C-alpha cells in the first residue's frame, strides 16, 4: 500500500511548456488531456518540451483516449512521464477516476506525475514515486524561463536604465536665468549636452528638471523634509 509523504520534492516547468498547457486549458470548454516529458534528478523533477496531445474524445467531465492512440503516442514519445488534463471550471484535486487512471499509467515505471489545471489558472500536482512506494500531493510548481527569455532579461538589464539628469545652474543665484547666459544640462546618457529646448520636463526659467520619485524620496530621507519641501528644493536649485 502506498504512503502519502509530506516531504515535497522540487518540480519545475519550462515557461513555454506552461504556456502551452494554459493555452490548451482555455482553448476548449470540455476536459482535455495530454502528456509531458520529465527529467528527474533524485527528488528534483523538470517538466519540459512540447505538450503532446493525442487524438481523444472528450466531454464536460470525461476523456477517452483509445488504446491504439495511446500506443502510438508512447511509441513516438517514450520519455513522457507526466499526465496532464484539465477540469474545466472545477477544482483541480484528482477524482477517484483520475487515481485509477494513474495506477495504470505509473505501473512498471519508476515515477509518474499528474498535473490538473482549470480555466481559473489553478493547478494540482502529484508526484508518484513507484520505487519508494510514495505519493507526494499538492506540490508547488515553479516556472523556469527558457533560454530565449533569459537572454531577453540580460538585454533589458544591460540596456534599460533609469533616466537621470544632472542640472547645471547658470547666470545667477539659485539658477535664475539671466539674458545672455546659456543653460546647459548633462543629458545623462553620455552623448553630450542638451539645451533647454531639447529637454522635456525642464524649466528654461528656473533651470531645473522634474526629479524622479526616487530622487525626491532620497532627498526627503537625507534632509528630513516633506515632499513639498523636497520639490521646492529641486525647483530652487538647492538639491
């Protein structure tokens, strides 16, 4: 008799694979099923690759995949170790029929996973370890970015920076503009100086630029002043 173990293994899934599962869940108004590849490293399981959806007949609470279709799928995808199906708008805990199905799928295999989703975005995940005769229930599933997404994250980190401008005062006390003087701003991106008519959000009268919320908060913290006082400091060129 199998035991239910409270110790949770780690289960991860490729973000693209999870996207396919949720798309399939939303695509029909009946139950739907499919299978997924799983790699195992001790108590760590990683679901990856494309969702395999064999030919099937479905209803609001039933799915029928014929024996020939199952045989064909297993012949073409010999590393599937996760049975997925949707419960449409119902809860994602397995039914007694689901448990009976899992008994058949997991038989003579070292492990098998059961993943259930619904249209609300909920999921239920179980890991059946046939070698240790254990079942893990209610497992948390963590999404892992694909390499393309990770590359994009690196590009964003390298190329997208918060805009910051340094204000240079000129021509008089507190940056008040006097005719004949030319205000010049450092534009913050290393490409040279910017004049007032090139710089959005800058007052050519007072020679200041609208500070970011972070800059205001830093000044408030440093000087112990409120937000209105901090903004006045920026406008008067005191910050």
